[in-house]
C-alpha cells in the first residue's frame, strides 16, 4: 500500500463516480483528452475565453464538454463547478505556469499527482537539493564568478521561455556579463541533450520496481531551441555578438530520440533515484515526469532540470513510442494517466494518486 496523498474531504466530490479528466486547453491537452477517451473516461476542457476552434478538427481528442473562464486567474472561483463535474485536474506545463505554482497548489479540486512536488520543482535551489541528495549528477554550480574554470551558462531565476540565458566561454568572457536580476552560474555541459519521459505508478506491483510501485519509460525527445540550435551555421560566437546576435533557447518544437540501448540502465537508475528521494522528502512524486539532461562523451548523464508533470515532448507519441510500445501497444502518456486513474478508482486507491 502506498502513501495517501489526499484527504477524504478532498476526494468527496468523486464518491462513487467515474472521474472526469479535466485540464486547461493548451500544451498537451489533445493527448490528455484522447488518452482519457480511449480509456473510457469523460473529459472536460477548461478554456480561457471561448473554446478554440481547432478542437473541432480533432474529433478523437475533443473534450466531451468545455468550461470557459475569461481569465486563468478566475479558475479558483470555478472550483465548486469543477467538483460538481467530478473533475480530476491534470497538471501540465502551461496550466501550472499560467496559474502560478502557488495558486495551482491551492486549488480546491482533486489534482492528479502529488501537489507537494510543486514547492520542490519551482525553486531552482530546492530542485538541486532534491536531485543532488538523490545522488543524481548535475552540472557544477559556481557560487562566484572567480571560481569559473571553463564554459558556463548563466540562468536568471525563473527565466521564461528560454530567453535571457548568457553563455560565456571562460571566466574572462564572463566578466562582460552585466546581470539584470538574480542568477545562477552553471557549468556549460558539452554533450547531447535527452528529455526522458518517465511515469511512476505507486499502484503497480510489476515491472521495474521502485519504492512501493514501478517506473516506466514512455518516450524520449529533444527540444528544438531557437536560435541556439542553428547558430553554428553562422559561425563563431564572437562574430555573432559583433553582429548583435545573442543565443536564446526558446523552445519551438520537439524531435523524437532514442538512447543507445546500453545506456538504458543509467536512464532508469536516474529516474529511480529521483523517485526514491521524492518519497523520503515529500511523500513521493506520482505519474509523469521528465528528466532533462546532457549525455557527455564520457557517457555521464548530467541532469540540468526536471519537469514533474506531463511535458509537451510526449505529444510526439500519441500513438506510442519505441519505449511505450514495449509496455503496451499504442500507449501515450495521456492514456497512461487515464489508466492510472481508472485503476485507482476500481481498487479504491484514489487517495494514493490524487492530492
Ligand atoms: P533550462 O531552463 O534549465 O531548462 O535550460 C534551457 C536550455 O538551456 C536547455 O534545454 C539546454 O539546451 C540549455 N542548458 C541548460 N543548462 C545547461 C547546461 N548546464 N549546459 C548546457 N546547456 C544547458
């Protein structure tokens, strides 16, 4: 038996009924609604303003119903309506980002996963404390510019959308950096980026056992980032800076990737350590999460970020991935979420996966 995350009061709105899978109409909502539909669960799309017309173009992913609010900040005011609908909210990147982690964490509606994770993810220092104490390798962090001994990336706190990073080849180049807010200086890791889509089920008693449940790998992607991914075509950085071009990491899309099979043990080990430590720190992370890191030429995987919910890169795999097809054919992360909700309901264990 896993840890109960939700009180009975919080789950009272779901008493004896099939939960309605609800999320904000954005990010990975098509995948989430599609997955719920395949698993036979009702769906509700929360739209800001009138529902977007593009949902009509995707009949297998259009939610059964919409609930519109004028502004995302009005969501807490419709919590009662959402409870009446028997809604379970599925967090995704845009949902948490637009509403803000605090307001999202305070919503009085059942949420899929452990909302205690928000406090650990939304603060870069706490995130590092979690991952490092789990024994996960991360890019070195420099407390002071004088310690810098190689290429670095400077990140502002809460940098949005990949803008505002500063790259410096060495300490000398870093001295030209003029900060405009609080920042961290990190080792710039040379290697290949992988964004690994995991799913942790505290309900499962088979597969790759971790904690009281099991860990699944459902897919992997790499993000396309403008303009950094194309900068090399224009030549060296100094030339670019002279031309007034600064590198940015604005995500514009995703490409599917797979890892050398011999590196899979490392991937699972990293995922398992993060879960085990999350259980000790805050009762455990549940459901989808993404480990974002760089594989160096020494085949060391350094993690620079973790997303503790469904990531947009999983949208590549609505009909399955080279990994999830080996768990169950045609399994998407959205569908896996719906399966977990349905299994928990059938076994009377919703308190272990909702908060
Ligand atoms: P983040 O905001 O931490 O997700 O970083 C945004 C992007 O910056 C990543 O997708 C990577 O392309 C790049 N990046 C972040 N940290 C590092 C690092 N330590 N070394 C090299 N590239 C990085």
